C-alpha cells in the first residue's frame, strides 16, 4: 500500500540560507571546510555570499521552515507548498537613524538550490475567464513551479518544498497582462492598505491553494513517482493517501477549493465530497482570532454556503441542546470526522537541534561529550544535562564557549557596524519585529535610565552592557518606524558620550534576518521577551535563545509561560503584570500620568525625550511617541516600567557571579528539549495525520558502500522514504 503523503501549505517559509544547513545535514561540514581551506579559501566567506531566501518573514514563516526540517528528519513522505516570490519582504537600511526599505532582490544571482519543472505546468484561473466545455471548466492562465530540496538533520531523508510562480504563455495575453499576472509571485506581502493590494493578496492565497490541490490530485492519481499518467479514478482511498495541513489562515481557501475541485472537476456527489475532504484537511493557527475579509464572490463561496446549510440541518435534526451537549454526535452526522480542523491555538516549537549544531557548534561538541549525539534527534535527552549543573569543568566549558561566541560577534559588529564593544560586557538582546506590543519602547526607556545613572555617578560600579536591538517595521507603520528612530538616536548619544565609555553601548542591527540570527543568538547573554501579558500568541525566538545559553527576562506571556514551567520560574527573570492584572487595570482604568508623577527616573526619561535631548535639531521629533505613551498606550509601558527596571537590577547582580549565572544557563538548556518541532511533528503525524515517523538512519555519504549496506540491513526500524 502507498505511504500517506503530508502536504503542508504556507504562504511563508523563512528558510534563511541553505549551504551550511545542507552540509550539516549531510555530515560534510568538516570535510568541506578542510577542502576549502586546502584551496586557500575561507568557507565562512563562501557562506556569506549566499542570500537569505526571500520566502518568509517572522515567526509564521520560521515555524513553517522548522516543520519542514522536522518532517524530513522524521522520514515523513511530506511536501511543502508555497510561492516562489521574486522579492522578499524588503531589505532594511538605516539612514540617519530612520528605516528605509529597499527591494529584497534575493534571486538576482539565481538560486542553485532549485530545479524548474516545466513538465508540470498548471492552469490557474482568475476573474471568471473560463471556457465551458462538454467536459467541464477550462482554465486560461498557466503557472510553472520549482522544486527545492529540504534535508533533514543527521539523516538523508529529503522532502520537496514546491514553490509556484507565474508563467504567462499566450503571446498576446503576455503583452497585455504580463505585469498584472506576474505580480502574483512578485513580492511577499504586498501593501494591502488599498483595494488593489488586498486583491493581489487574495490572488496569491488562491493561487497557491489552487496550484497545490491540482498537484496533490495529480500525485494521487499517478501510477508511480514522477509520473504524469493518471491511473486512479476513484477517490475512496484519498483520505488514506493524503493529509493536508494548512499553516494559518492564508491558505484556508484550500478547504472550499478542494470541495470545488471534487464537485466541478472530479464530478463527485456531495455525500462523497463531504466524507472525503473532512478526513483530509487540518488547520493550524497561532492566534485565537485571525480573520481577513474580502468583498469578492468566489465559486468556492457556494460550496461553503451549501456545506454550512447541510451542517445547520444536521444540528436542527438532533436539536441545538443535543448538539452542544454531544458535539461528537452532530460532528459525526455532518461528515466532520475528528480529523477535520485540528485548531492548535498555541504553536511554540522550533528546530532546536538545527540551532544547536549550526549556531552553537562549540557547545554542540561539549554536549556530545556529556550526553552523546542522540539528543540531536531527541532533544528530550537534554534533561541529562541537569546532572552537570554543579560540575566545575562543565561550567567552565559552557562559559568558555559563550565567551568565544561573544568575541566572534563583537568582531562582526566592529567590521559591519564600525562599533567597537566590550566582549566582556553583558550582551542584552531584543531581536524581533518592531511593534508597540513587543515593547521595544520599554527597553529603550531602560537604556536611557541606565545612561542617566552612569551620568549621575560615573564612579559608581556598573555592570557593562551592550544592548542590541534588531527588527523590521512594517513600511506603513509610522509608530514602529519612529521607535526605530528613537532607539538609534539614543544610541548615538550613549555611544558618543566619553563619560559612558565602554559601560554601555547601544546597537541597532540593520536588516535582521535568519543568517544574522545565527550570529547573534549564540552570543546573547540576556534575551528580552517583554511583551504585555496576554498579547503574544507564542513566539519561537525565545526558545532559540534558551537552548543557546541565554537567560530570559520577560513577562508571563506567550511561550515564556511554558518556559517558566519547564525550567522553573526561578531560572528566568520574570517581572510585571500577569494577564489577570492587565485585565484588572483595564477595568480600573490605566492612567499613565500616575506612574510619571510617582517614579522620578521615569519622569526624567520622558522629560528628556519630550525636550528633544535625543533630537536637538528637531525637539518635537518624538512627540507622537510621548503622546501615545501618555494618552493611548494599549500596551501599558509605564505600568511595567518599575518592575522591569528592578528586575534588570537583579540581572546585573547575578551577572557579576559568573558561576551562578552559568548554572542557571545550564538549567535552561537542560529544560529546552520540550520545545523542539520534532516532538510536535511526531504528535501531528501520529495523532492527526495517522502516519508513523521513521527512525531509520541512513549513513552519511562518506561511509563506504559495503558498510552503509550493512548498517541499513541491520536497521529494521523503518522503511526508506523516497
């Protein structure tokens, strides 16, 4: 019997670079490094040439990339589907402290990791341009997609990331509508502040959904791998062969589109359509509310209305009270089996094994010596590190590796940013999308507070800090861009004040991306996760910092809650309001002026910003920030300011005790195994998709053929996935 295939749909795949990841997964990094060295070259310079793939932005796309990596690692017959964007989100440049957006032309030199497959051109239709024939609807526009391989860690299983792009074939149509059609795969996240942008976004979503479903059905019908010949005509076994996983709301149209294909193209009766698609489609989101409205009429709408009517009739037949008391009854009677829409509201996992081996290779070696190499595929084994919390030798090794990474990153900053920093200082890092709810503003207020303390008493002992902030602001998000300008303006004052010297430095990382994360995360001492409690859906960056030996200062928000549960709240620096406190403050009424009047340090900071201390040429530059903080701050920066500053003082105090700091680091790393996407995908595979992951380990390519054959023969744990 054919193996069930998992088809993962996402509008984003934040892949980063491929070369280093591929060498690691193939077990060839050391050999390639030596070969390049023998040629008189530096492999790191080669790796820097590769562009980050412009296929995603932020946590949603990074999670999709991690899931693909885990599916490959676990040997699943899986495929990722998305769009091959010609341009990524944008490249961020900082000019005179302001963010400036430039096109992310990541394909200007081509992409050696992809292979065009013109034999699988797919017709996709927009705007009702259809031809009705005796055999049904004929679509006009044609698309072509590329295959890009994604390799799993420590095994040689591969899965395909299939990226669709537009190819207008007809000459006259190409002359008239080439720009209109090709816009679909032109750019990730077009500006949707106007109708044309919303229309293009909807077309992108439908485009990837329609192309994906055609390819899935082609594969289902095919007689063998890679064949275009259709041999299956019945769809009775479709749920046993196909599991479709939707990443967030963007590809949600796949469900009604699959209904439409079954009805219009495959001519299946309604009863069979319902029983087939409800056993096939699964949905994942990371927010409780993720709704986008489009004022357009689609053919799929009628499928939705019809299906909704049938569900309503089922509920009416058994009674609303019975439906509420016994949901499994009406769900079953209305064709919706338990595999219809698995709604996971809290995604909190990432590919930690990759970040350990790729970002933190020295520590990777240290751990291998302590707990063996199997933890790379089973991160729950990191708990074994708890045994070494008081091991003096291990503590020194961990501390040494962290310092080496800090020195390396300091050299990078000096080269790229022309800023010389103290590698012995605490690296205090907040890298994420710039947004009011993530509260980079509160971090900035603390920077100014530290600056004022140094200026007030320059001779007083101060734990040196390098505060590193990075992230992009949405092009149309005025407040986020102004926050970047404030951070860079504060940094300019702090970094050029001779009284401050090396005690405090402020760096804004331009154009933060995956490849830059791989440099800064292993060097981080303190990870800032300070969003207002109840606003962060989850986050994945905090886990990467955790497994790479950074301690977390944060609120009880998002995945910080689970991290505190695993490591113990005493091993994180938790501060501020809890969700219930925020709700109580909302009921009572939040008055920013109260905190300003009561806290002298906060008053001094805000007076400096208001007076133009950090913008002497334009004293009113940050008026919008000041007005927002006092009049309509939904995320209550002032309410958490005092607790945040006091918690930061505790951080500084512990940092002076290197041994105790490192012990806490080890406890965090030992508690991070739960947050691996490998574990998540195993649960998805067994509980949702109904397929068993493979434990088969394929020998790396440098193992002799006879030895490899013997290893495979002795491994009876799974079947080779091709």
